[in-house]
């Protein structure tokens, strides 16, 4: 997988409470069109990976949403384009990729970012990277034990 830094929302961002991604992508710097559909055409992927295992005193969960808004802080009237299920802290181990989905079609506002919503938290540790990419890693392990 080749990662374009301009399509990266978080790079090992530490998340212990609900937060917006460190980086927000400006989809339309000229502001000529208020919305556009970046999910149409050739498929691109939205990926979330865990860089440092999450930990919590209790049974915390994290919901990751891909959102667009007219405000770079995603605070005015965000449109949610993708919402993960509540991911339990036990599944948020280093190296895990809990989200690998094709970017959905729709009306995207100017600024695109990610929101991490911590439920039954807070987390005491955890770092995430989220980004858009053309291709994903989809390596699958198979049992050995056959002769060639």
C-alpha cells in the first residue's frame, strides 16, 4: 500500500477521549462547489489502523466516523459518511486494522476528517492512524502442511 501524506487524517494520534483527527483534508480549496462526490468513480479506501494498543480501566469502546463539514473543526453541521460499529478495547491491539471500507458515494462538504468517539471510557492508552488510499493490504494467512 502506498500512503499519500495529504490523504492522512491521523498519524499515530493518541486518543484517550472523544476527539477529531489531527488532520482534515480540504477537498475544495477554491470553494467553487459547496459539495462534491469523492466516492464516485475509481474506488478508494478508508482505513483505520491501531498503532499502539488501546487500554482502559473498564470496557471502553471506540466508534470511528468519517465526516465532512463546511468548518475545518467539523463542528458546524457535519455529514457522517461512514460509522463503524462500537469497537471493544480488546480488539484495538497494535497492528489491527478494524476498518477497511471503500469510500462511500455521497455529497461531501469541503472539509473531510475523522471523529473518534470513546464510549464507556476514558481510554488510558491507544494511538490510531486513519487515511484514504488507493489500495489496501489484504494479506491472508493459510495453514501450511501440503507438499509441492
